[in-house]
C-alpha cells in the first residue's frame, strides 16, 4: 500500500481554511488545473457519513467514483474513503492545525492501493506518488492565492 504525506502553511485562520474544504465548489476549483471532476451527486458541502458520486479524471482517463465522508470534525479533520473507483483502496485525511498568527498548517495524508497487480506496483514506484504530490501542491497554491485575494479585497 502506498502512502503520501504533505503539509503547507496557509495564510488564513483554521476555521476559514476548514470552511473552504467543506465547500465542494471551492474544492473543485482548487484542483481543477490537475484533476477533471464532474459531480453526479448534487452536493454543495461535505457532511459526515455522506456518499458522493462523481467522475474523476487525469490524463484523459475518467472513471465513475464514489467517496464517503468517514469523519468530519470541524476545524480539525476531514477523512474521505473511496468506496468505488480508480483504486483498490484509497483514504485521504486532511488535518487542520493552528499555526499561530492567524495561519493554518494544512496536512494531507493519503494511503492507497493501485489496481493492476504488478503493473500497479510499477506505476506506484515510478510515477504515482510524485503525481499525487503535484496535485496536492497545486491545491495548496490555489488555496493560498484564494486567501491572498480575499485579504487584499478586505484591506481595500
């Protein structure tokens, strides 16, 4: 089973960073440059226990997926588990920690098992962790840009 962990300090308070992660529309905009997402379920925000159906795509490969919000603790943690989709197993935990000075330490921990047997292991060794890090880092940049623009508007 593969694992990826990454963190970044976001220039906004924990409650605000958590709020944008609860919003499906905002989450989709933060990863839109790296992942194709088409919602099947009509859901506006994440709620504990909810199952969400969507199409996920990367590199022209799209797949119908279902995810379940396993845990949602306001301003602390969101845990998502894939119940149908691209992976044999996939769990993504996002933690939100106060970093002082109105900033948030955002930490992603992803554990997964790729399909395709030996080919899946080869893809994991050569490609997948770096690609997943690129997606996470792209999301971090978009989130920081979102809050920088918001703070700039409020300062005017």
